[in-house]
C-alpha cells in the first residue's frame, strides 16, 4: 500500500510557515489565474496545463544547475526556460541565511514568470560522502546505516535531513540510494549503498523515503535499474553490467520493486547499459525498454522519473546534448536533470514536439506527473521560509545528538586479537592516517596519552579510507605492523580494506569519514561504545561474511 496518501502535513517538522497539508485549498493567486484546487491534484494539474504553452510545458521537464549564490543570477534562466526546478551544489551555498534567501528568491522569480509554477529545489544530500550543504547535520554514509540494521536509524537520518532542507526552502532530495553494492570494486557507489543484501537495502530505502516524504521533501530513489554492480564510474564512462535477467531480478531489482509498490514520489535512472534488459546498447536513461518497458509497463510505476545528470559522460557517448534530451523523453523520463546546455535541450524537445517525433500526449504525460506532484506536495501552498528561524533549526543540538547516536550504532568490530580492544586505561596510543586528528582529539578527551611516535606507543591506531587500492595507505599500515606494536585499523571508507591488510590485531569498520564517525570510532576504541554494528556486505578473499561483527 502506498504511504504517499497518509502523510503528515509537509514541513510539519518546522517551527515556521512552510508547506500546507496536501488537501488544503490554495489561498493565493498565480500569474495564470486562481491557485489550483489542491484537494484534487490530478484535476489541478489538468487545469494548470490548459493555460501552458508548449515551451512552458517543456520547461517543466528541466531541472537546471543553479548559477551563483543569488536568485538574480538565475533570473535569465527562469525567464528563458521556465524550468521545473533547480539543483544546488556547494558553489551555490554559503550559509543558512544565504541558502534560505536564494530559495525564496528563486520561487519568487518563478511565480512572476509564465504560468507561475513553483519550483522543485533539489540537492544531493544523501549524507556521508555525498552531502552538499555546508551547514547542518552531517550523518554517516548509507553503508553505516545498513550496519546498524535498524530502519529507525535510516528514518532518523531522513527526518533530520528533511527538517533542515525544508528550513532552507529545499523541497527535493536526490536520495536515497537503492543500489545493492554487489561489487567490491565499484568506484562510485560503495558506501553510498546500504549494503549487499537486497532485503536490507530495500528496508532502509523505504524507511528513508517515507521519512523524507513525511518531512516535506520529495525523495528521488536512485539509480534504476541498478548501479551497484559496476566497475566504471558513469560520470566518466558508460558502465556495462553483464548479468542475466534472473540475477538482476534477485539482486538489483528488489529495492526498486518496493519503491514502486509504495508509490514513491520519484525514481532516478542510471547511465548504465545492461544487455540482458535492453539490446539497443543505450544507457538506461535513454532506453525505452528499460524506462517505459520495465519500470512503467512491467513494474507499474507511474510516478516522476528523473534522469541522472545529463552532463555525465555515461550518457554523452553518442549524441549531442539536444538529442540526448529528446531521447530521454522518448524513453519515458519526465525530468531532465542538469542538461549541460539548457537551450539546446529545450529547443530540441520543443522541435521534436512540433514535428510530431514526441507526441503532445507524451509531453503532457510528463508535465501532468510533475504538476500533480507539485500540487500534492504542497508547493502551491508554500510560504517563504524564515531565514532567521533556519539559523536556529539547522544543525541544532538535537540534530547533532541524532547524528552521533547513529554513528555509534554503526561501529563494526571485525577483528580483535588478544583483546587489544577496548584500550586499557593508561594505554599510550599513536594515531596516524585518515582521521588521525579527530580520533586523537577524542582519545585525549577520554584521558588517553596520544604518543607522537610508534616507539612511544603501546598500541598503534591507523586510519584508512579505501586503502584496498592505495599502496601508500597500505605501506602506512605495514610500517606500524613492522614496528612490533599491536596495530588497530579504523577503516573509514569501504570495509573491504581488511582483505589487503595483513598482521593487524584490531579492525574497526566505520563506513564513513564524517566527524561523527571518527568520534564514534575513538569512543569505541576506548570502550565507551560497545560495537554493535554488523557487516552489511561480504569481504572478498576473507571469511568475513554479511552479518559478521564482534562486541566487547
């Protein structure tokens, strides 16, 4: 059963005016006339479309990269293209008040142009290594959440993130990641995935998606049909996934199947080629067989489909930027995310509609989905966010405590020879490698002597971050082992490092390099935290399998 129909009022987590409940009537006027009847999003979408020119409809498909740090710097893009939304990146974001003012300004400009359709304002705020905000709560990566085995931790991440995003006027998050990380050599997903077990990934994806929606943020579940079994980064090339349909259905599909059955707001495509799903040699983003054939027709999904970023090389192997946009729409996509040349994309799609290559009915399908979601999610009822109140809400003590609790719940102890951990009182510890400064600072707070050299230490702690393919990091560990001091590795990236690090006495996986995870690691080393995390993947070349984990 869909959870979309049983949500609390959007933005209810905020203390200030935000989104009204889907189902409350609109109170203002749009430039195109009376505000739509939000009690019936489908009818409202039809009403809105009736007054839109073809170019305005095409504009709703565009989600453009924001320019600069002020709304005025994006005024020309809005006037020229009437986009359906923008996506923020760090270069657009300086601080809480500035972000709130940017969001308010963009919405005001959109209201004053054309049909006055409000904007989806989106961001990649997965947390962990993909977190664009320079302010606020910074949770560990998804694999750390998977290690907790607790969907409540996933919900805490999403609800806290949603509270901060809505306080800043951001109403869409390109998260959660539904990819099952079945390939230890995956260069782009890794710890962004909840793990290697489809059931675990699906459970966590749904917990996050529901919490995002309840918190007033549209989640975009990604990357269909699955990016977890690739060894090429689609930012730089087109990954080819060679696996049979049956294996795909058992490994990659289940989390997306759950998302479809729950009627999630939006799903993002992947720039990957799966020959067993489509023999056209096209990336899934441009594949009618994958989007229309499998996602729409076979699985029955009728929500918004977003492309992954159209400036990525994985989708730019064969066609120019205008043709890519046309083919994505023909394949079944609704939102064209980050077209590198907005004019080329817009002009090409408008021309394709005028020439009948894209039928008016096909264009209207996408516009209808987008407008209906905007009405359903309260964008027409939204008030400007209060920048001063955002300062008090974003990154507050309650949110910081939630981050630390989740980080501590994820700590996974995979090796503990001769009881080297927890560290005994009075132990002198040397700390080197990734995160050394943060881990050292916390150990000092806890009363440990942090030695300046291996020779002065009773135990050597070495931080790693994806050392499996990094000779320099491996050498750092080898040097510590060669010194004859017991060595404890704190792995802050993929947990797979242990397969390449011989001779270590302790191995603690944190799955994340955020400050909270490093603090949690130090507290675990000291015995202040009893490690309860469990491995959410198998470690190739070892006997460590899904579910492994030690406690004190």
